[in-house]
C-alpha cells in the first residue's frame, strides 16, 4: 500500500462575498488545475452575526454543483422554484446548478457559524443538459462511524460498504472527521482519485505532513491517507472525486469550458432566458 503524500498546501485569504459576508477563500480561480475537479472552497467561521447576516441573496449559477456544509449554525436555502429548506448543525445542502439555477443562501444568527462551501465542477457534457436540483443532507441521512479517539461522518458518497447521498454527475466522497488529541484514522483511497482535505478546526497531521487550521491540502497518488490530530481536538473535512482535465472558463457564479459559453450565459441572464429546464427538488 502506498501512502498518498501532501503535494500542495494552501492557506486561504480573507475575502468578502455575497451581500457583504466575511469569509476565507481557500480555493479559487488560480487553483483549478491542481485541485481539479474542486473549484472553490470558502470557509466561514464567526461568532459575530454582523460578519454574515447579509448573506447571499438570490443569484444565478451554471455549470457546477455546490455543497455547503454547516458544522455549526444554520443556513436557509431558497430557489427560483419556491423551495425553502434549512440546514443546521452538522448538515449539508447540495445544489446541482446544471443548465441554470437561481438560489439564495442566508446564514442565520447563531452563537457560532462554522462551515464551508465547496464548488464541484460538472463535466462539459453535462453543463447545459443537467437539470437543476436540490437536496438537503440531514443528520438522519449522515451515518456515523466511531473509531478509537474519533468519529467519521459520511456526508456524501461511500465509506467502505456504506453509502450516503451521491450526485449524478461526478462521484464525491465527503467525510466530516472528528478527532480527539493525538487520535488518528487511516483511509483507504485506491484508484485514480483526486483527493484533498481541509482542516476546519485545529491542526492535523495529514499523511505525516503537519497542517495548520483552515488550510487545504492536495494529496498525490497512492492507496491510503492518514489523518491525525495534534495536541488539540481537530475536525477535518476529507473530499475525494475524479479529475476532469477539461478547460475551465470561470467568471463570477458561472463556470463553463470556453469564453464563448460564458458570454452566452451572461447574455441569457440579461434577456431572461437563463433557466433552461424545469427542476426537480427533493429532500426539503
């Protein structure tokens, strides 16, 4: 068995998005090749509702899927079809924007708002044909697997023989791993997978590489990954998918493959023809 070693480490930068939400942008337009198919990763962590109460009012997406994980706090999703759903402590919401969707995400005031939003790219063949859909991943759907000194929560994908929620277009294994001080877990990740991890709380040793809190790491080829806490408890998010190796044309909330496709999308936003297909929203 070959250990997947850390090949790239990335510390986020403070940014403002939406209607004035303070967050840390970890992955972005400059990391698309290294972290393919993971496009964007934003981290939010605040005890001051003024940092986030303005939220993300109704806005468009095309060509991607967004997975928002709320470790603590609550967030309300609404979309152009009138769907309204709330995710709270330890839950997630999965939006397939596909050929075009409008949605809003509004964080709710809480003692602490903690979590991340991940953008997962869609294959070129699906960007304009995938119907938009929404699924709220509730605590009842998230299976938990205790191990010595910690717990792995299966937010999406597979873990061993267990199956959680899974999108239709790219496989995504998404684990929320909680570790006591000095506890560790070894994950089997065989095959040609694109693998990354994010230290949501506390530092961790990932495949022997010490990683500070709120850092993302990309892991190279191999069969296993080790994740261990240091002197303090840690919460690490682990994500595994497959590379697309396709060109990325990205501006704002739209991710396509060519500049011409971007121009077409923004033209459709202006003339009101952006939403292409009726959507099916489940799991509200």
